[in-house]
C-alpha cells in the first residue's frame, strides 16, 4: 500500500506576526551544542542578531531542542554554555567512562541537572516564544511533535519534557515509564519534518530560516570506502561506520530541506544554513559524541569559523 505524508494542521500559528516569520532551526548532539553556541556568540559579536529575541519560532531536535527551550525563555548564552559544559564534564569523567563499558551510559539526573534551574516550575505554555520540538515513540514507531502553541501540549512540565527529548534506551537506564526517546535516532535535522508537519500553516508564508547544524567531518573518499570493505565483526564494533551511516541519512534530510526552497508551496522561503565542516580527528558517531570534550569541539569549530565569512551572512 502506498504511504502518504500526513499534512494535518496540528495547531494555529499563535503568537507569530503575519507577513514575515523568522525561524531558528537547531540540530541536536550532546557536546556539539557547545559548537552551536560558539557560532551564535560569534554571529552576535559581528551582526545585530539576538538569538533569544529576534526569532518568532524555534525548532529543535535532541539537544538542539534543549538549546531552543533555553533561548525561548531568554537564558543568556553564557549561562547555557556553562550548563552544556558541566553536563559534558560528567560524561567525560573517568568513572563514567569505566562504568559505561558494562552499564547504560548516562544517568539522566546528572546530565540534566545543570539545566533544571532554568526550567524550575515552568510549563510549555510559559515559554516566551513558540518552540516546536520532536521525540520518537519506539512502541508505535512514530515521530512525536511537541508544540508550545498547541493546547494539548501547554501543560507539559519542561523538566519532564527534557528527558523525552534527549535520551535513548541504549544510552541510559530509564527511571520513568515512557516509550519516548531521542528523535536523533530517526532524524538529526528537524527542519524538513517540521515544515511538512505544519504544511498548511507555513505554506506561502514569507519565512526566513537560519539553520545551525551540529557539524560533520570532512572525509576522504578512499578512506571511507575502505571502512565498508571489511568483515561483519568490524561493522559491529566500528564507530566510524555508524558515523558514516548517520551522515548518509543526515545528507538526505538536508537535501529534502533544501528542495523546499525551490517548491511553489514555499515560494517565500529563505534558508541560510551554517554547518561546521570539521577537519580534525574527532569521533562524530552517535556514541562518540559522549567522549568529546568542550575544549576539543571549541577548537575545531573556532578553526572552521575563521574561514567562514559571518559578516557576509545573508540573513
């Protein structure tokens, strides 16, 4: 049976000024959120963009959703950066690395603790700006959308929502009864899915989208080819192969988002994408994200930003 895309309206565009819409789209990855913050700080220093003020809608997946939630309640970038760094410091600890060899890798309480003061006693309806973020239901095999403008979502506790957005069962020991996991297992770039989910809302609307990716590695074709020319044992244990498989799906998601620019349905759609291309030897696989240090990711993103002309950014 032929599958069709569900283009049902989930909710009206409440709180968004008609005539022109500014959207910030954020990919998700644990430590690489620090790279996204570094990009925002550099843009803010050169341009007059205020990331906690100048956007009507924030879209996020995984830790990009956490970053979007923080910006929507006007948490300063420096404070968000410290929270990301403190969380990543726990993941990088020797004790955590040792025990993660035998047990699920993350304790959600410790990883989320630095962010909890931002969201104390807050519900989804308390956000200053509209936030659209996604999770994945492993029981029903569906991407689940949370929208702060949707009445059915507005009473959600933000601290509970964080767990639904950012963790996968393979990485941590669940302490809550939920089938929701990190949507990065299904998609890392949230932009295309969001535009399709809210097709009737967004169709024909003048829209400027700034999409900040979590970064990807520059690879040599010959080396990548050799990764796949090995036996199945190598496939099971090679994080590099998982990294490449993830990049294939991600490239397809990026392509779909870019195709929207040329469609008649989104004739007033403008997309500016910033996605660091990393030359270093960092492990960018899903599991490898946990081992990156804040210093490593900042160094690589800073090196890339030196070659990126922010002052000519067409946004």
